[in-house]
C-alpha cells in the first residue's frame, strides 16, 4: 500500500474517532506486534507503523527479538527514542520471563519501567504430565516476578497460549487470584481462547479475564477439515470464527483501555497493508461496540 493510501485510511479513522462523544472513556492503544516485522530497524519500524495508522508498538524484548535481553539497557532506550520520534508509543513489551532468577529479569523490568513502559507480557510455562505440579511451579515463579514488577512499577500480563499453563483461564485464575491486581492480570487472546473453548468456553474465559484485564491480542482463524481432522488456519481479522462483536462489547463493558496487540500469524503478500486492514477492522469493531 502506498503512503497516500495509508494517509487516507488514517484520516478516515480519525474522522470516525471524532464522531465519538466527548465524554467517551479513554481509548485502548492499538499496537502491532513487532515479531511480524523482524527485518525492520527501530526507526523504520516506527515510521512504517505510523503510516499504517497504529498508535503504538508491542515490542519484542527476547531472544531473536527487536531488543535482545542481554542488550536491553543499551538498545531499549534507542528503540523507544526512534519509535517515539514518529509519534508512536510503546505501551508494552513481549518478553520470555518466567522466573525472577533469570539474569535478564531485573535489567528488563528496570529499564522498561525507567522508560515508562507500563506493561510486559510474561513468558510461558509448558504443561508437564503432572498438571497440578505445573500450576504450582508457575505460581511460585510468578510470585517472584510480580514482586519484582511491583518494585519497579510495571504490570505483568499472563497470556493464554496453547500447550502452556494459562491455556485454561481457571488455571490463570488459580495462580493470580491472591496476587495484587495492580501488578498482574490477564493478557486475553480471543483467537487462542476460541481455539480451546470453541462454543462457549472462550466466553466464560473472557468474563473471568475482564475482571483484571491488562492487555489483549487480536488475531483470527477458521477451522479446516483435513484427513478426518479439523485444524485451525490463521487468517485476517474478520475472516475467521472469532466472535469479535462479543469480544469488543466485553472490552467496552469492562472499561478496558490498555494495549491491544494486533498479530499477523497468517501469510500475507504485503504484511504492512494486511496489518493496516486488520487495524481498520479492529477499530471498527471497537467503535461499533461503543455505539451499541
């Protein structure tokens, strides 16, 4: 997509935003997950996503990410400066942190907090054969990480992800229910929730998550039957089976105004144009939910 087309699309979004009532609640921050543009440097990443109409960047701070954990003190400030120079925010970072004993945990959280990044996504604890033991181990690790997060004033988000603790929302509830909700909550992924709770499970999980919702991920999929089995196939937002009207209605009812990270797990010939289209879809869903 050409720059002029981007500008026209962004202007249309701004016009729609202007139609909202003056006393509307603060807007969620629409971000793009930087994992999907690994070849872009910090400056180009900011410029590209600004042209595409995004509010911010969900920046990877992990092995193979835009910022490497061992270089977080040097490179995260550089990344933030470059991205902010284009008028974008970095309201969240995606990490692989699963233990307070990780030598990169303190440098990552301290640096992010100093740069006024309010949220970070936790890493994953794979389910072992003994599921309850997996929950206990994850809970023990998380308590230490949340204590560290509280020390620096940054909020942790627990992502529901296949094959990992938190896949079932009741697991996450059990782990975080006794922890201070100011410093840890749900990172709700409607795609993953729908894959695992196709008929009504996703809705129950969403109700549970909205009580302490910190971040959200937007991606979509449909079911494809192959050799007698169904498998999820990633697709653009709105082309799949996720019930976006219900999801955004719940976000609005909860007063959610945190980061919404748009993911692009499907193959696109033009990733930036596809990201722009997904963003337009998500903004429209939010506007419709607010107008209901």
